[in-house]
C-alpha cells in the first residue's frame, strides 16, 4: 500500500529558519514545530502522529530534530513503525519500518543516545555560562513580566476578589507567575 510522504521539521525557536531541513524533498504534507527538542509536547508532532496512516512515510532531517531523549525517540519510532508507517532520517541515512534488523535497532539507540548527550552538554555549558556571569556580577536573570506598578495593581485587584484566571489573562501571565507575584 503506497501512502503519503510526510515531512516533520523542528527548530528550537521562532527566529530559526526551517528551510534547510527538508529542502528539495518532495512531500505531500509537512508538519513544523518551533519548540525545543526537550519538550515532549510539540503540537505539530502530535498532529502528525494523529494524521499518519498505514503505508505513509515520515521524513525527518535528522534524529535530533525528532527527539532529544532516547526514550522519547524509541516511543515515537515504535508508535510509527507499529502502525506500518515508515520513518526516514536523511542526515543519518537510516530508515525504520518495523521489521528492522538488530543492527538498525542498535544504530537508532546509539544515534538517539548521541542526541541526548548533545542536549545534556548544551545544558551544562549554559549553566556554566550563567554561573560565570553571576560570579562577575553581570547576570541579571530573566526580565520581570510585570512592572512594580502592575504588581501593585495585580495585588489590589486580587484583594478585591477578582478571579485569578481573569487576572492572569488581563496581565498576560501564567497563573503560576500570578501566584508567585502574590506570594512575594
């Protein structure tokens, strides 16, 4: 049964360009996420997983574009191949179809472990950079979501009994952030 050729593209931030990932690849449909690979909640990936049918081929630029943890990668590959959907990774030149050899399974595990390792190194370097900036006294942290006046207004409105969900929407902050402001 011949199905559709479906592309999945993921970049880590909204500013990044998606063009290079599946450039020149003929596809029937493409799903694109602009989210970190560490996030397992990626709307376009979830939509792709609901959309694909038996006989389809999902094409991804590289393993680290699909997942950054080995368990997540294995779960996605097993889900797709279990439904007779083929999965191709262009950069690694690997294809998975469900009837894969032990060598293919090993390669998936090794390449997935490298992607996970790379993510861990990024986090480690980031933490080292933040620590060095703090030691030099130049680390300011994340910018506050609300100004001092806005915090005062938020607290007054909360004291007057206004619903927290209404306040969060009005100030364009999450409820978690709202509660943090109210607690300080």
